[in-house]
C-alpha cells in the first residue's frame, strides 16, 4: 500500500510539471541578442549530457589537475640558483655529520664527534673571512634547566649539560638586534637522522658561509644555533632561549625541522601574529611553499608532534617561521633516514630560501622593533609553488564577507524572480540543501562501515604500501554512494523532470554550503577561511559568465568545458591541500598507536575529500541522461577491491630500498624491581618488552618470531605508575597492546643508583621527599599519588606539578657529558583519611633508565631476537630498567 501511494505521488508530481516540460520543449528560440542565430530550441533530452561525455570530462578534469599538482611538487628548484648557496658543500657537511651514525643526547657521537666537526667548520669559515665586513663569535653552551609543556597530555622535562653551539654573525661594529636560525644535530636512537635534522644543520653551515661573504654588511646580526638536544622534547632550545646572554637580543627566528625526508620544505607555522615575517618570506623566498592551513591544523593539536618553534614562542616570547620537510614520512625516525635519500635539489631550494629570507630580515628595519609590528595574522598560501599570495587577516575578513554578500545577492535575486512563485525557489533550495547534507552523512556512514569491516577482517593498513588502493576502495564507495543517492533523488523524488532547473538548483546548493563554511570559519577568526572563499568566488563568477550559454544551449560540450575551467583554480589548490593532508597523515597512521583504527581515519579523510571535490560536480548528475554505467563501473571497482583486500593481496609493509614502508616496533630488554613500603623487594622479573606502534600489533610478526604471540600479551597494571613499564614518552594511552617475553636479567655496566636523601614534614602539613639519582643519559621518572593524596609542589619547571591525561606525573631526564647526580624533590599532601604509614603509603615513585647507545645498549638475547625480525620491520631497541618504590 505504501509503495502504491509513493507511485501515485510521483505520477502526480510528474503530471504537475508535464505542461511546463512540454512548453519548454516547444518554446520559441532565443532572440539574436541572447544566443545569436535564430533557430528552433532543441528538446530538453538533447540538452542533457551523454554519460560517456560526462565521465570523460570529469575524469580528465580531475586527472589533469592532480597531475599538475604532482608536476609542481617535482619542480623543487623553480628558478635558477644564484650561486651564493652551494648544495655541493652542504651535502659534504651532511655526509660528515651522518657518517658517525645515530647521535642520541649524551653519546660521544653527539657530544664530541659532531660538536668537533661543527666547530671545525665554523672556525674554517671564520678564518677565511676574517678580513671581511663581518665578525663571527662562537659559544658552546651546556645549560641545565627544566620546564613543563602540554605534550601528549602532559610532560615535564629536566636536562643537565646538554649542548648548544651558538654562532653570532654581525657587522664589524656589532649589532643590537639579532635574528635566530635554529637546527638540531642530535637524532633519535637507531636512526642516522639525515633529514631530521642533519640536513638543516648542513644547510645552515653553508648559509653562514654565504652570508659572511656578502659584499654589503648586514644591518643586524644573525645567531646560528646548532642545538644538540631537540629529540629529547625540545630541551636545548629551552636552555638557549632562557639562559644564553644573546637571547635577550633575539627579535625573530627561523626554525628548520623535518617530518619527512626530502622534497620541499614548507612553511607550516608563523607568528604569533607579526605579519611582517610572512611578508618577508613572500618577498624574499626564491622557491615559496607555504600554507596558513597547515599552520592552523598543526596548532590545533591534531598532529601529535611539536618543534622548537613552541619553545621560542612560549618561553622566549619571540615570533618566528617554522619550516619542515614533509614528504616520505614513512622513513622518518628510522634507519632509512640516510643522506642518499635527500635530493640535491631539495638541499639547494632549502638553502636558497633560508639564505634569501635571513639576508632580507637581517637588512630589515622592522627587525629592530618587531613588537611594533605585532598586530593581527596573515592569510598566506602559494599557488603550485610558483608564487605566494599573502594579505592581512583583516583584509581577508573583508574579502570573505564580500564573497558571502555576493552569494546571498545572487541567491536572493533568484528568490525574488516572478518564476519563484511565492517562495517556491527558496523552499526548493532549502530541501535540496537538506538532501545534499543528508547524502554526506549517509555516504560517510557507509564508507565507515566498509572501513570497520576491513578492520574486523584483520586487513587494516592494507594501503600503507599501496596508497592508491585505498582510494580505489574507499574513494569508489564514497563517489558511488553520492551518485546513487542523487540519482535516486532525481528519478524518484523529483520525478525525472525539470533537469536543467535541478542542475542549476544543485549548483546553488553547493554555493550556499561553501558560503556557510566561509562565514563559519571567518567568524571563528581562522585564516583558512580563504579556502571556502576561493570555492565561492571563482565558481560564482564562472556561473554568472555562463548563464546565457546555459539558457540557450543547456549542457553542451562547450558549456561543460567552460564550467570546469571556472572551477580549475580553486580545485587545483584544493587538490594540493588534499595532497598535503595525505602526505602528512598517511605515514602518521603507521605510528599512531594500537588504539586508533587507521582505516577509519583514512576512510574518513578520503570521504571528506570526495565530498568537498564532488560539491560542484553534483551539477552534472542532474544534467546527465543516465548514470547507470558510471554506477556499474564504480560498483565493480569497489567489489573487486574489497575481494582483493579480503584475500590479503596487499601487504602493508615493504623493505624495498627504493621505497621502504617499515613497521615500527620498540623492543626493550628490561629488568623490573618492585619494592614494598619497607624497602624489601616485592617482585623482580626480566623480559623483552615489545611495543607495536601501529594498529596491526604483532599479527604479521608472529609467523617470523613465534614466541611473540598473544600468550605473552601483557596488560596495564593500573596500580603501578605508567602500568609498571619503562615508558620513554607518555604515550601509554595510545599504545595499550604490549608483549612481554621472559628473558634473562640485564646487568648494565653503569647501573642506576636511586637514593632517598631526606624526608621532612613541613609546617603546612605536607611531606617533602628529596632524592638523588645517578644513571645513564636518559631516564624517566613516574609519580603516582595514592588515593586522596596529591602533589603540592616540586623542583621542576615553575614548581607546579603537571599531570598527564590519566592523572599521573611523567618527568623526562637527560644529560650530556660530565653531568653531576640528578637531585630533585617534591611535596605530597596526604588526605585527612589516609595513613602515611599504612601498607601502601602516600605515593608510588618509579624510575626507568634507558641505555640508547654504547656497550649497555644491547644484550645477547636482544641481538638474537632482532635478527629474527623480518626485513620490513624496524625494531628500535635498547636496554632499560624499571624500579618502583613506595613512600
């Protein structure tokens, strides 16, 4: 009965518009001033697009723009090098720095060999230019300090005698104001760190040589900071900006970083405020590559990372520019991060840009009083790396509102036309907008169901080594679902009539939705609002220019081409932003922990990208005579891909030396000793503690190392600080699936020494505990107050304890060479109902030692199991200990 009623309603709707349709088909031809030659108007069916024409036009349009984006990304050096910066010399520096191998803080490779090489090169430059216009001063700083930042939920850092090499380049008469350029020469354990960040230090050495040889003296000075402790969560930069005597003269900075290996270095953070810095980059950079979208995404905290930019901004209160290599993040922080993977053109473009921008800023009068220019933000973005667009945010607000006003005028005029008939157009626009939004949610839900199905089948991350396979699976599902929904709406809800009018209507829907996004982002004060502004302004102008063409010829091939050309500029820029998103997030999903299903994240990103790109292409669904073959093709692609994925055809990882996709694993050979309140040993064990840093866990590893299976899975011990394991960083909320394989006890030659120095009851009712620790260069301290007790103060940071997401306290410690014992204290306030002398005491204190280098880094058991891991796995390994005490 319900279906009969539906049929009657559809028939009624069709009869209602039948007269209008026949009238349209038999209408007199357009006048000469409208369409040119007077002739009989073709029928509506003749004005509709053939399915194959539509398919070819859209596929060619998307393919050409995507190809243009990739072509622009390959053009690393877009202008002829001036010869002032030599990539050959910079590569020699890179090869020397990385030749010593991994450079963790405290290692001889980092503190002695790399430091000596940098000092030797700096001295060579100084001697060669002693008679020039500039002077060079060198200071080796070894600061000690501590600070707290909101990193991964809460993090406190203590460093002792880490190394900074500060080089001041200034005119012979001296300089009152300084510009800072920052890189770091340390690396994570087990990685040569070529891109992160040896290449930046190599570039800075060559930029120093080029600047000191300038024939015209600089107006201001430049400090080149080669910092030796960034991988320990930004320690050396904090030591410089809070303690070095030159820091008070720093007015702005440039930070060189990496989240990938090679390619183009992108400006992804600026400010805070100080739009003159962006203007300086726009004016001076030889090969611009920047986006305010990246800045706002990064600063939102979506990307779980941080750079020295935060330290200079928050602790130095100075503005800056943050640049980073972002391509090929799959091998970032792995053994594959070697100098041969960094193209010479990447080094050249980075050097050209840094040299030009530093020279411009060091000659700028604005640097002398940068605070005077601290007002507002800048909208900035490059177009295919050829040139930059930048304007103040307040100007962007005006432009955005003008684009929104033009949209509402355009739509308002349509609502006021006599043919609208008492608001008919407004009602139809409202209903069509609801249909479009509904199609978004249905499409997203459908694709997420597919992603969950793939995850439940155990085929998660099939795309990690085959990215475009994910586009084929999730992209075909999202495009097919969108087309299917609107085809149903066209044929059932609208009755298959008024096709030209419906096509026009759904263009207006897309325009309205982008305009709403524009107003929302502008109202939030986000500079990224320029993206919807482009997606409003250009399509609207193009549509207005094509109105007469559409009225007279409908969806002719000429109209189709002109319509797509009107979308070309905003779409090509939007595709570039999509490339950036996937270039950054796809590798991150390989190190985002065991708790976040990566297929759900990737499927969501692909679907959202599809929805945004599909917005103005909805227009063609209603102009198409049919979509059945398109739907059939998309359905076939989807089903074939789903079958291939379910059969396990696509393996996530690869050891191919030309394009490695390693699985990241942490392996620690550890010994744990847990003490009771009276100091006696409660428990003692040893084992290989294994963390998988992606969602697949050990499923692919177990066939190669059968001992690592679910029988040795270990759970978090909630009653122990940080689960009772030696975490290096506070990421236990991301990595909850761990394996603990029994192994012999470790016996480091430099064992940890932990001593309670004093226990005092204060007059304000707290208990102050003071400690002394001696151990390796890397240690982690975990504090877990018992029920009712709380930490009221400590000797770290600003004195206010900062806990993590789960209410525990994580303090990371590292030191350079010849550091004394680590002394610290904290005060704990017991609850009124608790008994400090009870069986559990007031607080559990655990300390872990990490041996990242030297003779204590490996054990025979660790070496044996590492050899059994497959070639496509990257097990970063070291020895550690975990000691627990209760007070």
